[in-house]
């Protein structure tokens, strides 16, 4: 990627131009909002559902 390409990318949260310090986001706020979405399981990686090993139903 060229430096020009990096400068023209937009923040995945709000669409504003990115800031080098917070890349790929434009601000600390957008970075924290994205992290919060991961913690609240708003983003998921698809895969098979598994049963936890410590499931009390298996006893």
C-alpha cells in the first residue's frame, strides 16, 4: 500500500478520514466503540457452536 492509499481510507465506525495515531480509526472514541462491540458480541466469527467442557448438563 502506498502512503496515499492509507491517507484516503475512512474510519470503519463513522466514515471520517483515519488518523495515523488511531489507525484504522479516526479517534480514540471510535476505537473504543469498536472494542465495545467486540466485548458485547455484536461482532462474531462464524463457526460451529460447541458445548463448553464444564457444562453441568453432562454430569
